[in-house]
């Protein structure tokens, strides 16, 4: 009787540990597809003239003129260059505007970019260059969510 109880208890503990590991893994995968992550990866690809990755993060691959003949540049750009990220979520239009302030190693200066991101048919956030918006108006209408650059999973 005691042996059965120990086997049953051990089995329950093992199942519990496995269930917890799967849940943690799922949460970390979802984190990578945030609007901030996609905007950062698109910016990184744009700065490096990385045609393939630029195209990968676009909502509509034909919406933005990409120079497929441009030579990829190896520049020192990483999450350390990002000073601030703010997300402005427009629930009505299902768009998240991502404001990035970063140090641009090409120009050796601080720069700001704003990207409109939205989910595609697969539910993945992508940068949509077809959206026409006035960011000053967006800033006045929507309360931003500040995002820690180190938390976007890069």
C-alpha cells in the first residue's frame, strides 16, 4: 500500500513539473512576437540593409521598396543601442504604433523612428508601411505603454 502511494505521488509530481515547463516555454515564445520586438528587428534589418530580414518583418512585402541589390552592412547595432521604446495601442484600428529612440551607429547620433505594426492573417505582428498616420495626433489620443528594451527577447 505504501509503495503504491509513493509511486502515485511521484507520478503526480513528475506530471506537474512537465506541465510547468511547457507553460513557461509557451510564454517565452509569445514574447518574441510583440510589436516592440518586430519593430526592433525591422529597424535592425533596415540599418544593416538586410533585404531578407526587412522583407520578413513587413506586413505586405510589396508595400515598401526594398533594395534587393544593396550590400548588407555589418554595423554594430544591438538592443544596447535602444534608449526607449513606447507602444501606442490603437484598439479601434487594431494597430500598435511603436516609438523607438536609439543611438544610430551610422550617423553617430540619437534618432527616433515610429513604426505602425499590426497582426497578419497568422496572428503575427508585422510592420505595415501602408498605414498613413500623424504621430503627433496618435500621441495626444493614446496613452503610451513604456517597454523595457531588455524585455523584448532579443
